[in-house]
C-alpha cells in the first residue's frame, strides 16, 4: 500500500516519482513529532504531516534538518487542510517559505475568531 500512497502523493505534486527518502527520515519524522506534536495552524493532533519548509524535491540536503520542518495537519478541521492551505498555499505544486511565521498568525486568527 505504501507504493499506492507514493503514487497518489506524486500525482498531487507532493514529490516527484524520482525522489527517494533517506533511510533516516522515519527517525527524523518521529523526533520532530515528539517536539512538535500538534498542527501549528489549528492545534489538531490527527492526520499530522511533517512538512518541509524548503521542499524536499528541491532541497534534498535539508530533508533531515530540524529547522526545515513544521507540523501541519490534513484533518480538515473546520473544512481546512492546514498542510495544503498554509504549507502549499492551496496547491501541492507550490510551497510557502514563510510558513513558520504564517502558521502562528493563522492559529491566532482561528483562536480569536468571533
């Protein structure tokens, strides 16, 4: 089933078919989630993604760099996929280099909404 997820992700533009993750990625992902266990936009804790600020396919050298990671979710809390919206600006073929400053801004807006 992992190959199917990889193909679906590639079709969505999340990463090209040629990308190969480091063998250390699962360990780096788990370590990141211990430090940042909730979505940085909505505070949710389900369907979490460890998002690369600088995209993995463009900057494979930053794949394991903790400063290049942020936790975002795909839970669609209140109808929003935080990973897609804040991490990719609504299109998985794009990326948001200011996601670390945008996420708390959106979290505050959500928290303070009328």
